[in-house]
């Protein structure tokens, strides 16, 4: 059986010929392939390390399990869908809500494990019934609204947790990251979040040297004198060692909060498969269900060990578009590098020491971009918000999700925020549609026969040439064309 782990050498193995691309089943020389793998690792570093830190999980374990999940994905798709599965930012708000309710890290990973299982089942359903099943349950007005409320629900986390720790560092990091996203080009714009983290790290160190300790809230919320950048844990960490593992714990209240995020993950995967298909010129419609299921399995493996969930990363689509190298061999190299980084506790300690003010500046942009991806889904799908069938459920669900409105059903069971907002959007839309007059039901489908439109060879080459400009900043930015399910909620990816 072909698992897509054999590659034929492209040309002389050095550089693609003018106008040519390195296809998924091809590779350059192994040294160059290893270099491309390292480039993919750098591209996903920003979001992949921010996600576990924001969720209160071990960043070393996160990066290691992202490598494992990527390997599983590449094997499942038989090497036809080049992709890196990094840590999903879509669950940051979920983790914050669960912890606010008294949940532990085990509770967070248990809830997300169930979401991974649900994503796996959705993938099987897509394989059986086709992509139309996604549109039937989640038309673009629903998908866009859910992605939007997930992103904007995170605003209080930035405002109350990170920004107050060092407002001036947060402000400068926000400005630097924004300039990096807008002004830099190609590969550098795709690692804008990573560059923002490095800038904030250096700035915090410099401010400590010049002004000494800061009097503000620390990571626990207690107002005290403390260093902006505390590297004491780095010196105590070992160079080589296993990350901390823990088993998931399952609680219904946490699971119900997390389940709505499966909508964002479906959108991310569908958009990813479409983007890769258009760049490589391959018809990948038959791999959509497999890709969704593989992502679900990757998330289940990661959370079963105590890590964060995974998702396809559009930052790495940008790297492919810029280099014109779509070889899955480069992704295997990236996955192996991730495993090595995960076995270095000292590296994880450096990541865990990211100052709160730096995260404040990063998350202002990151969370906003996640939310605005919902608007991009509406725009790309031409959702008419003058139509009350679209407007009413979206408006109600977004306000409930962003405002953390709570519905108490019994003394021990309630729904609030993301979970309640998602229920209102989905059930509200379908209930209203059942009673709406025919002239209000004219929205074009998000997914038709498949997830992509394929053009002739010349058009494909042109698409690949322009792909880098269209992708945005992945989970770090407002990215992929989400016609096929909503692009990526990482984008800001996912």
C-alpha cells in the first residue's frame, strides 16, 4: 500500500526550473529538503507556541505532538495533501472559559479530545456523503457567525489578563506586529507573529535593564513588583528530557463549551484542501473527508497525552506558495524537527517565559483577526445580511457569544458564551428557514460538487504564483480563501 513516503528527485535536486513546481510526490536534495522543513517549523512557531501558553498547557509537549499529528496526517492522506498540523488557536477562548469555571488542564484536554473525536466522525460522513453535507448543516452565514463569535469572545482575555501586565510593552508589540504583517513581504510576513514575539522578548529584557522591575499585575493577577522577563526557569530546565504528560478528564460542562469549535475546524480543513488543490493543480475533493478525519485523529492523539488540539496551518501554505515547493518530504522533515524541539525542556522554558505584556500586544491582533475571518467568510460567500433570515440568527448568536450571555437550565447545567451563541446561530437559522418565505432562501451554496474549482494548466501555474499574496498570515492573519467552508479560523490561523 502506498503511504506517500517515496519521492522522486525533481530535476537536479537543487532548484525548480523556471515556471516549474516541486510536486507533493517529488523532492529536492535531502539537505535542501531539510532546510525547507526548518523553514516550515519557523513559519508555524509563532502560533504553535502562543496557543499552548494561552491555554495553560506545556509548549514542549505541544510542539512534539504537532510533529506526531503531522506525520499521521501525511500518512492518512497518502502524501497527496502537503500540510503541517500545528496547535489550534480556535480553542484558546474555550480553555479560558473552562478554567474560569474551575476546570484544570486535564478538563481542557478532555473537552478538546471529544471535539477531535467529533471532527473525525464528520470526516467519515464527508467521505460517505460528500461535501454537500457540510453546507446542509453549516451554510456560510452560520460558519461565519460562529468563527466571529469565537474570535471576539477572546477580547476580555486580552483586556483583563495580558494587557494590564505591561501596557506599554503590549502597545509597542502590537504596533510592531501590525507593521510586520502589513509591510513585510513573502516569508517574513508569514512569520509576523513569531517576529512580534522576538521583538517583545528583546524589548522586555531592555526595559528591565533600563527601568528595573515593573509594578503591575503578574500572571496570577496579583499586583506586585516583578521582572517583565523572568528567565529563572530557563536556567533550571534540562537540555534533554520528555515533556510533562497527563491524561484527559471528561466533564459535560466543559465538553459543551468546546464542541462548537468543531465548526471552525471543519472550515479550516476545507479551506486548506481547497487552497492546496488550487496551488498544486490536483483535484483533492476526494481527500477532504480524509483530511478532516486525520486532523481529528491528530487532535485526539495530542490531547490524550495532555497537549493542545491541532489544525492545518495556512502559514505553511504561504511558505509553499513562496517557494513553489509542495513536497511532502519537507513536511516530514518539519515534523522530525518538531519532535526534537519537543525533547528540549530548556527550549520550552524559553517559550514559557514570554512576558504577559508581549502576549497582550500579540493577542490584540491575533484574536481580532480570528473574529474578522467570520466577516471574510461572509464576503467570499456573498452572504446578504440585508436578508433577515441571515441577519437575525447571526446577530443574536454573536452578541450572546461575545457578551458571554448565560442560560441556566437547572442548578447544575447551563450554557453560555461560545456554546450558547453557536446553538442560537445554528438552530435559529434552520428554524427560521423552515418558516421563511421562498424569496428569502436564495443564498448560493458554499460547497457544490466539491470544494474547489480547477482550471487549466496555465491558470494553475498563475494561481500558484499569486498564492503567497492571497494567503495572509495564517493563524496569524486573515487568510485563506474560505469559500470551501470558511478558510481558517487560525488565521491567526487555526
